[in-house]
C-alpha cells in the first residue's frame, strides 16, 4: 500500500507531548507499506481491531489505544491517505466521516 502522507504522522510524533507515539506510528507505517490489501477482509486480517467508520475511512488504535489514526483506504490503487492522528480523548471531538 502507498501511504499518503507520512508527513502528518511525523509532525504528530515530533510535537512535544506526543513523542511516545513515534515507535507505534512508524511500526504501523512500515506494516501498511508492505501490505497488499485488496479488500476490507484483507485489512481486517492484518488489523482485526481496525474499525470501518464509513466513507472509505478506517480508524486504527495506536499504542494500546492511547492514540487513534483515521485513514482513507482506496483498495484498487492501493492508497492509504492519512486524514487525522491524535489522542484517543480528542477523537470524539472530530467529525471523522468528513475529515
């Protein structure tokens, strides 16, 4: 899968107070870059706790659910577009369907 954009992840884990997310976000990034998901079932095989939240969006729990990551997954061209990364407590404050 091609991840667009790692820059959002990097900006997040380089922000003071979020440094503890770096290892987990880099691991997620590496795993997804090597994945070849063709369907929802493929994604769920690799990440059984990822949730489909509509509008091609999935939410991943990062670092024991301390952080959440919202991405758009387009299976046919094999793209994963990072839309939002943040603390779990901030997830409820966003409109994750439209971001």
